């Protein structure tokens, strides 16, 4: 998985980048087919914002958060992504696939 971390108006330290990479890597437990993760950190007067975008094989997930601390914003954006992935998996599981439709008995 490729992780792209960039910042606007904020200096991103190597330790912060390593922290973000570790947290994004933990998402592979929930969604193993992640191809690319893009993290955009922005800083304004008293606000720190993070936008996370995951590109998987079938979908693109995006989450954003704004707080006064950059690490807290990363945690909130990751939680939003986890929720989106979990809802997508449940939606697919309920709907079923081709195999589920093929097993239905023909009357």
C-alpha cells in the first residue's frame, strides 16, 4: 500500500508521518485491498484539518476531521473511514453476490 502524506501550512515531522502510516496500515485489517492512501493535513489560524482518502479496488473512501490538534484530527478521520468501510461491507453482505442468487431454487 502506498501512503502519500502532505501538508499545507503545517510542518510534518518524520515522527508524525510514521504515526500516520502506522494508523493507516491498521486499516488493512478491515479492508485488505487498499491500494493507495492519501493524507492531506492543513493548518489555519486555530484549526487543524485532516482529509484522508483511501483508494481500494472497488471503491474510494474519504473522511475528514477538524480539531485544534492534528493527531486528534487524524484519529477522527480514521474513525470515519472505519465506519464507511464497515457499512459498505454490511451492505454487500446483506445484498449477496452472484453465488447467492444462483443457489435460489427455481419453482
